[in-house]
C-alpha cells in the first residue's frame, strides 16, 4: 500500500482511503506536491502504456502532416522544373528502378532541385517533429491531441503548466529518447523511473499526469407531484420567464448535489439557492426552510413542463 494510503487508514479518514485506492489502481503511481498554502495535492502519474498509446495517436497526426508537406514540396519542385528536367527525372526514375533491381543505386544523375527539395524536407520534418508537441503543449496547457484522447497532461514538477523552456527541452531531447529505435531509451527510462519519466522529462523537470475525469452527473428525477405535506407552489408566467439557463443550471446542480451532502450542509446549500432564485423571480411569500427543496423542485417542474 502506498504511503498516502497507509496514512489514510491510520487516521481513518475516507479521503485517505480513496487516495490509496486511486494509487493502487494507477500504473504510474502518484506524485504528492504541496501548494504555497501547504495543501497536499495528489497527482496521478501516467503509466508507460497510456503514454505509448497517446504518442501513437500523435505520431499518426504527424505522419499525415508529413505526407501533406512532402507532397506539397514535390509539386512545388515539379512546377519549378523545366521540360528537359522533367524528361531527365523520368529517365532517372527508370534507371533508379533498374539499379535497385541490380542491388545498387547511382544518385549522381539526380537533378539539382531534387537535392534542394530533400534538404528543405529534412529541415521541415525536424521542425515538425519537435514543433508539433511544443506548440500543442503551449496552446493547450500540456495536452497534445494524443494526450487529450487518453486524459493525459504534461505539467512541471510542482503541478504548474509547462512553459516554453520546459516544453522545448523535453521535446528536443525526444530524439535521444527514440534511440536506437522504437523509442527504446525512453521506454527503459520510463520503466525504471518512479515518476515514469523519459530523459526529456528529467532534463525539463516535467511529469505526465492523468486527469481524473469526474463521473457523468446522474439525471435528476423530476417529481411530477408535490410531496405529501409540501405546499403547492404556483408560479406565474413572468416568474417562469425570469428563469434562464444560468438559473436552471443552478437549480439542477443544487438538487443533484444535496442528495450527497450531510444534513447540516444540505440545509445551507438549499437556503442559499432558494434565496437567490426567490429574489430572481420576485417571490413574495415567506419560504419555510423545510420546504426549500420542494420550492426548487416545483420551479424546475413548472419551468421544464411549459
């Protein structure tokens, strides 16, 4: 059991036990940091498998961009070539095919512009391989399309968003992590590292974390009739018209949330929401604290049933 899980059991708090359960289910463990206010924050570390899958998605996007760029360069080169050069290209392609069949290749006959296209392609490909991740991480606070698909995010050791320096360091060193092939150095580094870091992460002081996705909110069951003993609240047309999307969202969130709160907290939340809604619709009657929920449910029922 992890350290945070053990302390949770020792103190007997539900929060500690939930943290331990999350850590036990995480392939990458967790990173505990402290905010300036000394509040402990538990960052679930992304495991090697989820990072590999995220990179596969990003690599697919990069591959598509490479094909588009290379095709554009070839068309640009062909448009600049003269007719006699195009004839030489055709001859070169035929001779190259014959040389390949004989097990050799002579590149001396290649036109000069082909070398230019290839040189430009090498530079652009390098910029694309590194710049793709840097731009994505800076614009989306550490989430490339692949990471977003799997709920991952790159952050600094302290949990803050990555900046230009951190993103550039970790992505320029990606070439080292990919040596000798198939990302071998990076995979070994992530496997033996407690924080699942590749060399680029060590140099930049970054980690890749999993974003906890909240479960979908359960639907609210609108009561079609008032509860026994509850007043029969009635709202006129002007009052219902005063309830817009913001007020409806507040009512729904309150009714959904109060079912999971302790009694004392439930009364506070219902009182605040009912008071705000009553002021919004200019409700003149006095609201009994015991019927705040009935008031909100009646308003939601009438507003949705119009």
